[in-house]
C-alpha cells in the first residue's frame, strides 16, 4: 500500500524536527515500589532524551540527514543535550540556548522485570515557544517535518510554512494541549500514544477513535503505538496492524520506544517504502532501542536494522478494510 501523498524533491535535509529535548535520570528497581517503602536501586544512568531530539538522533544513525530546532537551558543538562546532538551529526543551527533557563528533565523509574517505565518530568516554561518566536522557515528545509506538539501554536506556524512548501508533516502526540485543534488539520502523518485517540475523541474503541480522528482532521495516515502489542495504522479505508518485534536479549527499558518507532516509520517513508514496510521498520527500530537503558543508547545503525529485519522477516501483518 503506497502512501497517499508525494514527498518533495531534494531539500537541505531529509527530516527536520521541531520540539522538545530533555535529560533523563533513569533509575532501575527490582520492581515498582509500593507506597511508603524504601527500595534499593539496581542501576542509575543520566542520558539525553526528549521526544523530538531522540527521533532526530535515531534517523541520523540510520543515515538520514537531519536538523533539530528546539530550546536548551544554559545549565549542565543543556550543554549535555546539545553536545549529544552535535556528536551524532544532527544539524543544530536552529537550536537555541536560553540564558538562565533549565533544560527539561525527567526522572524515570524502570521495572527490571519488564523494562516498563514511569516518567516524572518538568519543563521550564522559558524554553517554550510562542507563535511569534517560532522558526517558521525551519519546516521548509526538510522533505519531512516531525513535531511533538508540546507548543501547539508555535507548531502551527512551522507546519503552515512547511505545508505551503510541500513538506510532509508528521507528529508524535501523547496529550491534549491548548491550541492543538488548530495544529491537527496540518498533519499528514499522525501516530500517537495509545491513550491519545480516546483523550481526543472520547471514544474508547481504538479503531473507531482512529476513524473519528481521521474524519475530524483529515490526516492522511492516523495510528497509535501500543507497546508490547505493536502498532496500528489507518489509511485510505484500511487498517494495518503489526505485532511488536522481540527485543534481542530481552527488554531492558521502554523509554523512548515511541520516538524510535517514529524514526523507523519516517525512515521507511523517506526511502520510498510502502506503508506496511514502514510500519515494520518502526516496530523494528523500537524493539532494538529497548536493548539498553535510555532513549538513545541502543538506537540501531542501518546495518543493525537490516540484520534484525532479516531475522524477523516471518513476522506477519494484519490488514482489514473498514
């Protein structure tokens, strides 16, 4: 099944990302602690993360030319986060350091039995964008613009300019933010966390919630990532479902798995693959990411991804019409 749109011709970058970055403090415990107890941790790692920044790193490792626009604080975490993108080869010309601001942080508790995580986070509002100070031109530099929608009104300006230039707009959204309804009609590929369609539409049934999302906002592709249950997409009257792929050596940490999925999916789109293949690529990159702690440590190279896919080529898809 082909994508129902055409990517623009050559641009300065293949994919550009506008959104949040963060520094994560990952704490591994034997099991998630009960209230009013003390638990000795098994491991602790500080690692750069953030939805959009991590997706750009994932794409860069796969050989995709990327650029990132977002704001860092002037603290040690900000220096770590910005340096991590430079080290990976992501273009950061449009990134900013806000003097006196703190970089977004997250404390992430990981259950060693399953690798599932609980995130506790905070963001300094001085790193947020308004509609007036967003880098509107940035979205025109890539064949694909990827957003996380934490500053919806700023994202609107960037997405409008991108769409006017023929750029395909993708978004990863996990919550309802003020101004979001203005942004959603500008998104071509809307793949969200599993809870989001229900939050958006009030419809509990997953398939019906995706149909309603498509009807309301007209996104070409809508879908959800479902953790251990894989992912499901809806496009042109057809539902496509893929199982999750096995994590080599077992799942150590699911932090950033959704970011990795988006990178794998966009990698397929940019390579000219069909939707089914792009869906499998998303699940594969997500599985490989879960091999190690943190959102980025185990993100695969293109060679690693191809080897993993060759070992799991038997994994099947489910396709159904509405």
